[in-house]
């Protein structure tokens, strides 16, 4: 017995693809298992949640049941043994962490050790800090899920659902509104979290460096306690065409200690956001609890990593695209932070960044990186950052990525969400405000795999 869940599943696909909803027809089994666990949906998608078919696993290791083999098609209706909306939300909201053997939630990392670390942090050299952090993060290579160095499980689920829908309607191609404006093949956002006085003093020079490559970036500023925030410095960031956002409240590591503490501090965070004219927010150390974010009065958040193997709070949202979380849009951090590369991996090259960029570009996703002005003061670090900017500029100049400010990415994602495809006289067209920047593309089945082709623009 099944119950139609077409509206929710359809919205999951139309939010991502902006494709015609009349070609999407799904139902979800009512006979859901009482518990939750891990299973697969095809070869590339690890899922966490209830499923009415097969045995659910308590961990990602070992052989997982593939629920794809239990999908059936009745006329044009795709009948699923699980609710993909719930599964995707479990990934985006990191709810699988409660069963993850390497899971470290914000609460688990808020004990005595973490409190002592942040009390001592101002007196620790980088050498001392990285030694402690390497010890703490020493098991990162053993974490089986999310997939390192980039996880696109959410996209794999969405693509598999679209393939099933296309097969149920016996079609080989379906139109949709391309992910990025003017046919850009991917998107890039460069962001800088300012953590110390030295980093704050370096912001002007860092803007010079970014400008020398024709790249504008976003600066996240700690509004209280860490350093003196001069209004002239804030004005300079915005006057030069860079973006200014709020970075935590005081960066003491305690924002996410518990809900009461978060709610106590959020009023100050929102106050500074309005005072600074900031549209975006990022929590310190990427500590996060997405279920509390309704209290934040910002247009978007940038606190959720795609894969958090090298972060104190493990997990990851398993997507390389923006997504809505209530009124806000989440822009996932999809690339490793400079501090982690330099001081945890001891790598002074852009090899890992290039590997992540290649994987994200395969999905045409968002490449969002954090480079701290505090950690590129040295000659070697600054050379690596210049190499990264050189590579990004080359991609941009070849038309392979759109380098945008986070606010621009958010504005586009909201605009695209309001656009729709209309078939007039057998020809597809885009309707809605801002449609002149949008492009039609086609998702096409080639050898049972989904490929994307942009409609040529006359």
C-alpha cells in the first residue's frame, strides 16, 4: 500500500532543477520501518533514515542494502520504498551524525576540554595549536562518510530520482533552468574570516591581492572582543566592492554550547548584522546547529561544510549547491580551509583545492572556500594563495566558472527559484523576473547516465 507524496518529492526536484513538474510523479511506501539506519540508493548515494525494504545498517561500513532495486513503476508513477525528502533533509541537516561512529556534535565538543582550549587559545602559538589539533583530528582519514574530499550525495539522489521519472514517462531528455546565470558552468565564492588583530590589519592588503586578479571576496568580521573593529575599515571593505558579513559574536567557541546560550547571543549577532549592513553570517569554527537558525536575521548562512573531516564538529551537508533553510539560504563551505591544509595536512600547495574544484565542477556546483587573512601572512602561505587565485582566474577567463560574492550567489538562487519553464507552441521558454540571465538546459540519458547540455543561445 502506498500514499501519494508527490508534492513534496516533486518540490525536492523542482527546487534543484527548475524543471516542468508535470513530468514528475512519485509515491512513497507507507510501510516505513520503525527505526532509522543507513542504506544505499544506487552506487553513489549513502542514505540515512527509514526505509520499507531491506535491512538498515547501524553504520556506513560494510555492505548496505540498495533500495534502488526495490523501486517500482506503475504506469508513470515511480513508487519509492523511502521518503527522499526526509533522506535529503537528514543529510543537509547532518541528522545522521547521531549514529555516526566519528560524530562529534557541537554539544559533544563543548565539554571541559573545549572550554579549556578556548581559554588558553590566546596564549598558544600556531605551532602549539596545530599540534593539539592534529592529535584531536588524527582519525580523519578513517571516516567513511561523508565522502572525502567532496561529497555530492544529495545531488546523486536528485539525479537518480530524475532518471527514474524520465524512464517512467519513457523520455530521454527533460528541460530545466540551468544552475547558474548566463550559462556559467560552475560558481565560485572566495571568503575571508577575520579572526585576529593581525588579520584585521591585513585586510586592506588582502583586498589589493584579490583585486590584482579581478576577484572580489567576502570578509566575515567578529564584531565583539577579538579585535577593535574600526568603522573606517568596514567602510573601506564595502566601498571597494567587497562584501562584509558577521562572523559569530566574539569567536570564543561557545555560541553553540546549548540552545539557551545561542538564543542569548543571537540578539547581539542580529544587532551587529543590521549595524554593519551585513546580509550573511558564519559561525566561528563552523560550529553549527541548523535547526536553531530560524532565529538568525540574515539572508544567508555559510556555516555548514560539505565534508567536515578536518573540523572539530564532524559531519557535513553532503551537497555542493545552495539550499533553502526556512527563510535563509545555506551556502555550504565546499572546500578545505587554508588553516587545515597548511597546519593539519602540512601541505603548501593547491593540489587538494584543485582536486576538490574538479569534483565540484563535475556536478556544476558551488566552490566556496575560506582563506583567513590571519593565516596567509607568511611568504609561503601567500604564494599558495596567489597560486589558487591564478587558477581560479584561469577558470573564469575560460568561461568555466562564475566568481561571485556570496550575496550575489544568494540573490541568484532566490531569483532562479521564482523562474519557471513554459511550453508555448512546442517550444520551451523561461518566464519570470530576471529570466534574461537564465538559460535552458537539458538533462539527457546517455548510456543510462544523466548528462547536461546547455541550449545554445542565438
